[in-house]
C-alpha cells in the first residue's frame, strides 16, 4: 500500500503554462500548403495532459503524495508527445499520398511510376523524426522534472521542501511542451511545402514523346519503302518478292 500523508496539497493548474496548446481550434487556422489538419491531435495531446492532472489530483486528495507525483512521470509525458508526433507524421503521409493519387490521375502517370512517388514507411519515420526534433528542450525539461521526484514524493518536511521545485519543473515541462508543439506545427508546414513540390512534379508528368516519334518515323519509312517497291519504283528484294507477287496478282 502506498505511503500516505495528511499534508494538504493542491496540484497546480497547467493551462496557463500550456499556452497556445489549449487555444481554440480557430486560433490555429494556418494549415499549410496541403491543408493538413492536426487540431484533433493537438486536442488529444492536451486531453492526455489534463487526464494526468486529474489522476494526480485524485491521488493528492486521498493523501497519496507519491501517487500524485508519479502521475506526471517522465514516461507518461513522453508517451503522449511521441504519440502526437507519430500521429502527425501518419496524417501528413496520408494527405501527401492522397494528393499524389489525384495528381497522377490528372497527368495519367502510370501506376508503377506513381509508386515511386508515394511515401513509404521509411519516409513516415523520417518525417516523424523531423517533426519531433523540436521536442529536445521538452525532453530536457522532463529530465529536470524527474530529478525533483524523489524529494517531492517524500513525506513530511522533505516532501514539502521539494514540492516547490517539483511544481516549478512541472510548469516548465508544460511550457516546453507548448514550444515543442509549435515547432512541430511549423515543421509540418515546411514538410507540406517540400512534398507539394513532389505532388506538382507528379502532376506535371507527361508521357515521353521521343520514342513515340521514333516509332512513327520508322513506321512511315517502312510504309513509304513498301509503297515504292510495290508500286514498281524500286527493285523488289528477294525477301519481299512473295509479297509483291501476291499484291500484284490481286490488283
């Protein structure tokens, strides 16, 4: 059974520290060149943080200081962030691939060549890595938060002494999460511009005409030669004599 404490403790509100993460969807209207929609992913991330806060308050209300602190563990925060990054990368890949299919239909790009344009699993992982790169300071803040856990989770005077540092580290982690998400959103806009160029390239594809012209020219040359041979203007080669005699006999 976890240790309990009669020390009164109110878990701080994280809304102000989360900043733009808790804004209304209308405030996040710039979706980028492909119209990528990430608002549901953002709201799911915020909801996850608030659920952690709710669990922490429940533990604190029951006097379980350790349970309250553990609710905001590094693993819990990081899991929510990584899930948001992965979902954003998957969403971007879906949008890009759908636009590629539409572009290929317009340009009549062959299916085999369309496949070379489409985003694969390796591409999605690379996108996720780029989108998540803005979370480095958030991860550092989580490391700092983890350092405050032993003192804050302790009972008695030690816990009260460590509480302020823990709350400060908690607010810092929330602010860094806001920054990480803003970096992800900006990265998503850059990714859309990058892949829009590929979509435009697929849309601008045209079937090569050189081979077609060569085949046409060769066919015309052969037809002209046969016409001259069968018309008696050129000497009939032995290979074509049966054809010439058949033709002349049916005139």
